[in-house]
């Protein structure tokens, strides 16, 4: 589902027993490339194509994805010394075997396991590098007519400079792999897996508090992904200036996959 941008920078893959979502980050520079493609789009697509080969352990596919992004930036003469220019993407990937789930996650993409009991849990917590920015925006948004990207430019640059220092993303830096979460677990008791980029989060008027994932999961279980996406878009449409529900875009891109085990 495309947000307010010209293209959807999020990407998803389903390749046999492998499923993944990738959240390309909107670049802080205005640079675009062939056919008007952005660095976020190119990063998410390069990473997704690396994982889609589905021929190695997930950690090795993650290494390949990160390297592919670096190679793509070099080919397009991106200044790798300027961290504001680096392309980046978050990711959440699972591979299902007969009775085992293999998974890998980096950045703010999420993986939820839903159990036959109705309970749910995250395989790991997504990063929360944007909380400080959104809290600051909540404090000042009613005193400025500027959109968030103008009013918070210095703060956005500060957060972006923390890539693979404070939080992880695939952006071609070898340090990214230090922030990769991965593991295996038994599938027993799991009935559904939900992988999604942060565009599928319900708008939150209080960014200083954790989102209400109970509501998020309930809507999904009762009515499916489309209904959840529609609910998010409806709430966002009541606040196109991003001031009631602090966020970076009126509508963010969404990539999501529901896997029935």
C-alpha cells in the first residue's frame, strides 16, 4: 500500500517457504536515480532480491543484502562518507521448515507470532529511534505552521547519523550486522505470523507510550490485513498535518504479510 510519496519504498517477498518485508527509509537528500527512483526504494529492493535467492542461512542472506546495497550505491556514485546520503532499509524475514521457524529482523520492521490460544508475542522488539523525534514534534507542532520535516530537520539528521551506532539498518555499512536479530524456534502452538513495516502501526497520539498492539492484533485476527490497513488510513485522514497523531507522513508506505502456519 503506497503512502503519500510518488512511489512505495516498502517491498515484500514470498519465495517458497521464505517471507519478508522491507521498509526503505526516505532519504534526507533530494537525490533520485534512474526513472526517479529514491534511495529508500533501491535499498529495500536490493535487500529483498538478495533474500529472495533463499539459498543460504538467513544471517548470510543478510550479509548479502547489506553488501548489495553498498554495491548499488557505489555504482551510482553515492557519497558513502556522508551518512545522510546513505540508502537504508529495515527488514523482517521468516523461513518456515516442517516444524521450525527461522527468522531475522533489523530496524523497525516487526514479526508477531499469534498462538492458537489467542495470545501473541513479538519475536523481538523493533527499534524505537524515532520516539524522541515524535515526542519533540508533539510538543512544538501546535506552535509552527512548518511540516515536520522542516521543523525537525536538525533532529532528523541527528537520528539518521545514529544508523548502526544506536540502532540498526541495512545501509551498506558492515556494522549493520551487529544489530541483526535472528534465531530459530519451534512452530508448535503458532497459528499465524504477521510481518509488517511501521506503516501498519495504528496512529498513536502519545508517542511517549508504547502502541496498543492488543487492538492491532484484534483487528487483524477478526477482519484481516485489509481491514487493519483501512482503519489506519481512516484515522490518518482525520489528521493530514500529522499533529494529532505525531508521525512523519500523512500516509506511510505499508508492506505486510500474514502467514497461516
